[in-house]
C-alpha cells in the first residue's frame, strides 16, 4: 500500500502543479546527454551503429541507474526510497502542463494569429511561422491527443510493467525520438534505431489511449473508424489517439507541415474539414482528463491485485 499511495500522490501532484519549472527536470538532463552524443557521433561513417549504441546505451543505462538508486535508498530508508519514487513518477507524468499549453494556444490565437503561432511553437516540432488560425488550433489538438499517449498512458503502462525504472527508461526513449527520431538528412541514419524503439514502446499504449478516449466519450461505435483512420498516419502509433479525437469531434487532422524547412505531407485523418473552436478544445481536454483518470484507476487496481 505504501507504493500505491506514493503513486497516487505523485499523480495528484502532477494534476495540481504540472512540470516544476523552478526545479531541475530529469528530461532536461536526458536531452543534454542526447545532444552531447549526437554532436560527438553523428558524423563520418557508421552513423546507424553509432546512433544505435547511443540510444540503447542511454535507455539501458537509465534503467540500471534508477534500479540501483532505489535499491540503495531502500537499504538506507524505506521512506526515503518512497519519496524518491514519488518524485520520479511525478517527473515522468506530463498531462497537466500540456493541457495548460493547449488552452493557452486557443486563447492566444483568439487574440492574434502571430501570438497563436508563437504559443503553439512551444508544443510542436513543425515550423509555425506560416500556419493559419485553423492550422494552429489543429496542431494543438493533434498534440494533445498524442501527448495523452506519450505523456500519460505510456508512462503508466511501463510503470505497471517495470515499475519506476520502466517509466524512466520510457521517458529516455521518448526524449531520444523527439530529438533524433526524424527522417531528414541529418537524423535518418543516426536516429533510426531511436525511432524504432519509440515505435515499439508506444505500440500498445497508443491503442489503449484511443480505446480509453472512445470509452469515456461514450463513442465505442467509432472503433472501426479508428482502426481504419489510425493506419493512415506515417507513425504506426500516433494515428490512433489522433483518429479517436478526430472521430469524437467530427473534424479533420493532418495535411502538409513544414519540419526544418522541408514539407512533410501527413495523410488526412477524419473527413469533416470544419473550423475548430474553443468548445472543441474544452471537450478534448475533458476527454483527455477522463481517460487519464480511468487509466490511473486501472493501474491502481492492477497494482493492488499483483501486490
């Protein structure tokens, strides 16, 4: 019960505070390690193997370090070990911050298009300078759906499977993909293993996310829609939560985007190319939060049953 209580307290802390801006964040450290390795090794021959070594080494390393840290703390003090576990769980969950950012995007674009473009640039990897107001809102909702999987459901799945070390390893995989998992000239070879690791790590969580979204929205009739539309996305995973939200809102995601100055065409998901509104954002956030609550409840019940 100590671990379950710690888990629930960490989740509540994320609901209340989100990412702690004033405190050092492990993911920032992950990013610096990845940037150091990429700068050092992403050159010359054998880039695929160099990138694979970096990705596998960092993931295995953070898993081992977390295991060793928690075991050492347990020998010193059970309560100290629980405290650190709770802190790491808190750091690994990223639901509240993204919800706040999406709200701000819609508020900003309602004030001015330029402000909306600047705001959405905080949460998406694409170039935003030429986005229309509709594209700004679409980008924010696409990211909200993806983040429910990447930032909440997937870490919870890996916590259930491998505990706190599993959550930390997943966050490293996710950070690797977000930094070097692109299919452009610079990262195509070096980041391909990191991208495939992320595909594997998110395969089941992405589909669980879509199912939970339909469940809490009372739209299980859209399962066939999600199964068809989810396959359209270039990613084997991102299309499923996106298609669930597109079906629920009866809207359309996808289309051409610019990444590092290059146009990337994402197949359309959904059929109704209608204007998105603030009420759509509010409904999407309610679905996001309800799906999160259901997943946390499931993890708690399964953790209790498994001891």
